[in-house]
């Protein structure tokens, strides 16, 4: 057994025990390694920031987990079928999407997840940058291999948007809302960004990388001054920090749920939930399209994820891409 | 000036002259290098298979070009704006698409073209193999970077299908026809296969690789016995070999024309031409869809490239993917 998997097993045992002690002999039996080896791994875990109490004749007890997004910490108690079975943690990388894309090209399994503490070149939509300071947020990229033609790929944007909004609501109680076609907002301010990238041929997808950045414990002064849209973080909204590890675990579970639901039942249940999380239903909006601005009332989404707009003439327009701006007045 | 670009310039000079001689002094002046250097490059060209006549006091004359798909040979007289400005020739590769994709990731310019004499792992649609013997056919991959969202990518299938059919007709006079959604046929037999691959995010394409394989001078016994569809080559249809270099040049020109037309005027003129090249318009067909077989009469294409099928009930169905089989009887 490698040191890494030994530590993972020890953390899993601590997790099972909760606040109780687990003896060195028990750990030794469970892992099939010597007590001296166990002691070495306990020391290694302490260096990684785990607060582990040791009491003679009682054993070890986990008092606190570091809020570092280590695979073992996230995977302890993780209940997923596909997502996050393999987690790669990087203290620093150019872009988790880039790293996951490269893994995808070399055949990494579905659900492989790349998480970084810091991104030097975090990618946003349309070649923009995603502000990625160290130690405070979640930056992750999850590789999936759905057996669908490439024209279905835009649907996956709705899968990750719903998963992120649900994870924010579940872990903070804050009313997260989705923005068409992607991004997640709280009170009209951007709290998460989504950038899905794919490698595909016309009739099938090789793989998709769900790129997800969520502002968790970032302070107001950490945002760059030139943001295109107003932004926020869970910490700013709540007035306190949140656990990054707990958030990451919740997010992977939500993504596992919504992605598997999509594979099983198609995009309809995902779009139904997305529309509940969408603030602009039945609202007057203006959409900046490649053909110019268009005004109308939002009438929903179709099965391709296109926005349906009811024009003043009564005609319905199907919008596949564009920037949506709410106008005053609900219909 | 590198040896390679010197040879390219010399070939361009020969091409301008046609059957006339060009003196060593003229070449020397045009290239700004010594006559000894010219002589060295003439020798190098002869080794590559160029038949160059040398006559004292008259100079050099190109009698015959080898039918090797060398960049200089294809580029001599090539009239394109975007496609084939950079050509990479490989005697052997696993897959030209793979090579072009890797070039795309490292920032190669739009129009970069990878051509191989032999592919050890030639890719067909849906993970199938593309039979790629050496010395007889065309295997090429062309990198483009259209500024369009990824849901438009399937349209590019029609761009390359029309270009390939036109190139076959122009260089052989044979009535090439298109198959929905891709591939090119002569008399119902497959003569060319298309495999477009892309790297994209939801709202924009990073790049697309047009993968094109055309059976030019392959003999009947060179086809594998287990082909899914009947296949043919230009040589089998014509009863004589065709020039691979001339075909490659024609193909790059057609692709340049249709791709630029798409960028300028959208997909409509491409789809209009595609429909003229499509044998199954107004025909009774059965389509194998993921939801089961569907029968009806082909009523055309919509702007997304979906096949429009008129069902016996009179309803119109939009088919995005599937295998089409003609049934007896035109409506």
C-alpha cells in the first residue's frame, strides 16, 4: 500500500468514527501495516494540516481537517458513482481545464477531477480570465465522456449550472440563481463561472471538461477593479467563511446526480430545474445577438437549451447565443 | 534562404515558365543565391523525383513532377487565400487528424494542412478505421479557426463534403454525390470519407480539423474484405490513374472557396449546393435513429444541416443524426 492510499484509508477510518478515538491496533489491522508505519502516516497527515489528537491507551482522534482541497479530505464521505473517483490536486497550475483536457487526451477515466488551490491563467468564457487567488476559492475541472453527438454538448452547460447552484444553496442556504446560458448569481452578482470545453467529432464527443470556478471565501478587495459584471463570494454574502472541502464534496455530489440524471432521462428534468432557478422567466429583456439587439419576453427554454423569446409582434424567436439584460417590468 | 524555400521558389519559377527553359543566371538573380547553390537544389529536387532537364547555355526545364504530395509541388500554382499556405508533408503518421489537432493546440495558423502518404491508424467516423495504404490515395487534415459558437460546428461537415465532391468532379469528371450527413459517393460507392474534429467551448470554437480521405488510385484488391459499405476509387471508376498532386491542389482550392463562402455568406449557399449533389431529395428513405427506424420522404435540409423528413402522417420530422437508407420509389 502506498503512503498516499494509507493516508486516505486512515482518513476514511477517522471519518467513520466521528468524534470517537480509533486505536493504533485497529488502524494497523484495517490497513494491514505496522503500527510504526501508521505513526509515520499520522505525522504526515499532521504536516498536511490535519489536527490529530493522540492519547495513550485510547489511540487517535481527528479534531479538525485542514481546509486544503486534498483528495483524501474530499473523498472521505463522498457519495458519488461517477464523479470524483479520481481527484488530482494541484497547489498551482495554469488552468485546471487545461490540465483536465490533457488528461482527457491521454485517456483518463470519466469523472476524473482536477482541483487547484491557485490558477496562474484561470480561463473564463470567450478567452476572458478567471480571477483565481490562492487559498480561498474552488477551481475545479471534471472530465466526462457522454456518448452523445456533439450538437448535444451545449446541453451540458445546464447540467453544470444546476449542479453549482444546488451546491451553493445546499452548503450556504443562499438563493443561487442561474444566468442564461451559464454562470451562477446571488442577488444579481456573479458567484460562479462555468466554462465547458470539449474534444469532439461531429457525431460523437470524445470528452467534455466541466470547468467550474466558485468564489467561496474571497474578500471584496480581492476582486480585480475592472470586472465586467458585479461579483460576490459566499463569504461576502454570509459574513463568515465556508469550508472549501465540504463545498467541493457537495459540488461533486450534485454534479454526479444531475449528470447521471441527464444520461438516464435526457435534458428535460435538468432544464425544468434550471428554469426554476432562472430569474428572468416571463420578464422583459433585451438580448444582444450577433444580428443586433432584440427585445421581448422570456418564454422559456427549448430542448436544445435555446432561449425562447416572445417578440412584441407575437412571434417566437429561438435564441442560441447572446447576452441577456433585464428591462424594467414583468409582463 | 533555407534550402526548402529555395526549392519552393525554383519550382514556382518552373511553373511560371511551363515548357520553356529558365537559365541558371535567371534563377540565381530571382533567388539572390549563387549558381552553385542553385545547382545543389536542382540535384535535391531530382532526388525527390522531379525530372529536370539541364541543357548547357539554355538552362533548366521541368519535364515531370513526382506524384508525391510534397508541399512545393502542391503549392506551385495553388490559388488559395487561407487553405494550404502552410503544408506539412509526412511520409507516414498515425493519423493526419491527430497531427493537425496537436498543431492546432500549439497555435498553428488557420489553413495549416497536414498531408501523409500513409496512415498507420487512419481514423474513420465513430472510432472506425480508415484504410490508408501508401502511395495511392489522399489523406489530409486542414486546420481552420472559424469565429462561430460550437453549435454551428456540424455545418462545417457540409462545407468539406461539397468541396470534396466538387474536387472529384473537377479533376475526374465523375458524378460525385454526397451522403447525409457526410461522405462522398460515386454510383452509390464510397470514394471519400470526412471526419471533422474540433476543440471548442460552448460559445466558441478553438479550432476544427477537416479530415479528408479520398480513394484516388487504390485498386479493388487493396480494400479490406470487411468494409461496411461498398467502396471505390477514381482509378477504378476511370480505368486510369489520376495525379495525386493535381487532386490535392484542386481540393485545397475548393475547400478554400467553400469555406470562405461560408464565412462570408453563411451556410445557405453551401447547403444549396449540397442539396444539388444529394441523390435522395424527394426519395422514400428509412432512417435509423437513436429512437428507432423512421420512414418518410426527404424534404430537404434546414439551416442547421438537419435532414427534414415528411412522415406518412404529413408531419415533418427534423433528423439530426442517423443512417439513411433509400427505399424503392420516388414520390
